């Protein structure tokens, strides 16, 4: 097809069903070609030259393949029924630019995929695998569910921009080895997984834009960088975490009170010494340490409103304090916790249990609701401490449990019972 003028197919379907077919558009003559539905049903190939291609509805590849080094603008669905050979991506781009509705995509491997839906629509990936060498966000969101996956092997934006919805076992894989992995968009994670690879520095939440993280389940995994809750005024982070797990092979620095999850888990893993801190009202809920080396507290208090579990590696206080409202479990043993000169304050409005033998420096019990919120020491376990104080609260020692205090014992408002 040669076009030196304007071809607007605003209705129906244009089918290419020959052998070797080409679409020539001469930009010298201000040519423009717009299809409504475009179907590739050739016995070999259909190629585009000179200019972009606009499809107002759906692209369907029934046989043969389409090849382009330009941009195909698609306002509807992309349905490649022939598999990987159906698109010769070259250096071309496929831009999804529909309205306030879902656009669907079959299994596909793109060169550059651009999301540019300014009307509030989404690219829905459900039960299919969509891969692109490069991903560019301009507007709109990616919605992955029902076992589908979206993989971007390089982010053309310098950070995580746009919005992602991940549910029903969906998976999103984002990689950016030559730039940042800062959170500058919105993440909605339910029963799904989001994997982040690369990054030339910590992931700043936020950095260049307002950011949101909403989790009711699933996993958000930073495989090679840590996380910093950053004061990026005038930009802000909105946090709504009611479940799920954030994993990082790096550290965590909570510098503002815009991250205060009352649910969910932060898990540390990997083989590099890393650091953790919470300041200015930031706190964590559950913390799990699954490292093969050391996680050290720096710069202030470690504030945990849920449970602490050390499964492997070492938690080193470096002389700083820990506040914890929930349970304390050290499955490593004595080597798993370096108490140094710091204090552990067992506080808050919830009962807590010490499930393992432990050696502390100074221990303070400060449970607000005396008689209701208790601290339990599990049967057969031993606590060693230099000093022990009950500021407010009730300690219950079960059968064969014991406390060895080398220094002072102070009870201001509370009691100790042996069961």
C-alpha cells in the first residue's frame, strides 16, 4: 500500500492477507494513515515504512508477521495469535493510547512499549506474558492479574513512574541497571509479586513525584537495592499497607513519618552487610531478618510495632535502642543478636511474647494497658540482661523460664508473675 495523501478508515477492518506486503507512507507529502481495526493475515510479512501507524481499535495478527521500526499507536487490544514470530519488533515502538477503558494484550515481546493513556485507562494483562526491551510511561496504568506477567528489561524513565495494579497471582518485573529505581508513582499490590532489579542507588520513596504504596497482600521485592523513606517536599508518600511483604537485599532508612504501617512485613535478605533506622516518627510493623551476614542499626531508634524474627544473620544494635510492641524470636541463638550498649523497650498497646533465649543489655517493660497487655516469657526460655525495669506492665514467666539480671531490677508500676 502506497499512501501520499490521507487514508482514514474510521469503521470496519482493514485486512492484509497477501504474501509480502508493505505499507509506505511518504511524510514528504504529509501523508496520514489511520485504521480502525487492523488485521495481519499474510502468508509472509507486512512491513511499515517512513512514518507511524495509527490504529483506533484493535490489532490482530492471524498469520505471518508485522515488522516496523516506527511507532504503532493502538487504542484498542493487541492480539497476536501466532506467538513470538508474529511481531518483528526491530527498533520500533508500540504505544497503547486508548480511552478510559481496559486495553488487553496477548502474549507478546515488544521492543519499546509505551503506556500513554491520559484518559485514565489501563493495559490489562490477564493470563498472558508481556515482555518489552524498553518501557516508557507517559500516562495510564499497567494492571496485571490472573497469573499474567509484565516484564520490562529496561526503564526509559529514570525511576518507577506511572501506576501498577497487581493481583490474583500477577507478576511485574522491572529492571533499571543504568538508572534509578525510585518510587515516583503508585503501586497497588494484592495477591501478586513485583520484582525490582538494578538501580544505581537506594530506592527513594518518593523522589521526583508524589508516590503511593497500597498493599493488602503479595510481595514487593527489591533484589539489589535498599529503601529510603525520603523527605522530598513538595512531593509526598502515601502509605496504605494492610498486608503483604516488602523484601530487600539492601537496607532500610525511614526518615519521615509518611511510612507508618500497622500491618505487613519488612524482610531483609542477602549477603551484604546493611543498615536499618527509623526516625522522625517512622516505624515498621513486622520485621524478619533472613540474611547471611549483619544488619546494623544506625542513626537512632529502631521502632517496631509488630514482631521481630531473626531467622539467619545478625542484628547489631550498634549501641542504639529498639522499641518493639509484639513478639521477639531469635532462631539463630546468641550470635544472632549483638546487644552492645543499647536498650530494648517492650512497649505499646499489644501483648508480646519472647519465644527464644536472649541476652540483652538493658530491658524496659512499658505496656500501656496494665492487666490486659502482657509480656510473656515462653516456658523453658532464659533472658539474660544487665538491668531490667518495669515502667508499666505485667510480666508472666511460664514453667521453667528464667531471668538472670546482672545489675538492677526496678519495678515502678507493674508486677512479675510465675505461672
